[in-house]
């Protein structure tokens, strides 16, 4: 067995991806087949980009490049078995001129089972010849590993944020949910306060709007999260930002109309169902309400997406 001190330790990682060993990953020895650990590492890499609030394909297209694996090494110290819950730690350890080295390790509790390195090269996607790592990508990677937040919050009027809000709404509501194009925007947008979450590349990754009524109630709507980043906490973050915006205007009552499929998400944030289910744009919806209590602990609008 390898000396445990010779490899990465659990405390060396900010990012972890939790995986459960599936039946199809176990071999005739009743342990995880050795090649599957590379798949575990690759799955963690995909989630790592989400932790950076970075839609991978959109970002690489904007950077006019892509990442290619140059080398992968694994060192086996123990075996995972069927139904084990394992944490895959991943960190960017070094960035060269055109390459970057990621250190990865699989832990079962405190026991390190496998560790290794992945070497990527940033390259032109057509010729696949190496190019220098873009300064912004370098800055974001190093910043994440130093504990910096990956998101910022912006509030704005429709005139200020129209183009980027319209783009994300179209992707979610029209392309994904098949809304008519004419419903992407409406007259309420003109008077609403729009809340956006932006990543370090200045890409808008989550949006919502808030419209205050005369009775001191704010209607929340048009929540959308970039499809590639869902499940990483950005929906909670934008809702927390909306609540902060409402509280700053001394609005204590919030109302929204959510798809029934998303009702559980809102209930976990403290929203309460109200009234019966109704159909809008061909989808089942439910009205939900939330009260903001003065003096209560406010949720943070920007949260870390690490485990």
C-alpha cells in the first residue's frame, strides 16, 4: 500500500462531488472496475465547472478554445464496493502556459481509495493545436481555489438588462418549455426590478423579476437558471437576492406562480402553497406565498457551490 501522506488529503480540496457506486460499475471481484475511476474523475470535472458558475460549452466558445486531455494517471490504494457513497475531490493544482493540472482523489469517508492527476491542454477546437490559457480562465480557476465567490448580483431596470434577460428567457421558456415567443417579455417588465446573477466571465446565469404592488406585496416571476448549471444552488441564490431586494424596499409579502414540478423547490425555501392548481401556457401551476419577517436572518444572495 502507498503511504497515505504521499497523496492528496481530504482537506486539500474545496470541491467535492458525491457519487454512489452503481451495480454496473462493479466487476467480478465485487469491487469497482479500475477503469471506472477515470469516469468518476470526469464526472467531477463537469461538476467543477458548474461550481465555477461556468456553462462549459458557452464559455469555451466565448474563449475560442477547448480543453483536451493530454495525460491521466491513477494510483489505487483501496477499493470501492457496490452502494458505497464516495466523495471525489478535485482541485486545479497548476496552470502552465497552455496546460493545467488537476489533482483528484476518491474518498470513502476519510479513507482515500484512489488518487491521480489529469493534465488538460487548452487548444484551438479546429486544429487542436495548443494555445495559451486565456487570462480570464486562469483568474477564475485560481480565484476559486483561493476561496473567492464565483457570482455577483445585479439589480436593474428593463432598459438596463433587457438583452441578457431576453436571451436566457428564450433559452429556458421558448426553447425548453415551448412558450410562444411573444410571452418572453410583457408590459410588467417595464416597471419591474430585475435581478441577475453573473459569473466571473460576466455571463448571466440566473434571473428573476420583482414587481411591487400597492398593497405592499411583491410578485416574483420569470425565474430562470442556465440549463447547464441547474442543481448547483443558483436557483436558491437568485431567490435569496430577490428576497433581499424586497426587504430593502420594506416589502414583507411575496407571491409567485410556480410550475407544480418546481413546487418542492420553493417549499424548501419557505414558500407556502395557496389555492388550487391551474394551467397556464399548457403547464400546471400553483400560487405560493412567502412572508419576510423583520429582524430575521436573511439568506445570502451569493452562495458557494462547493459541497
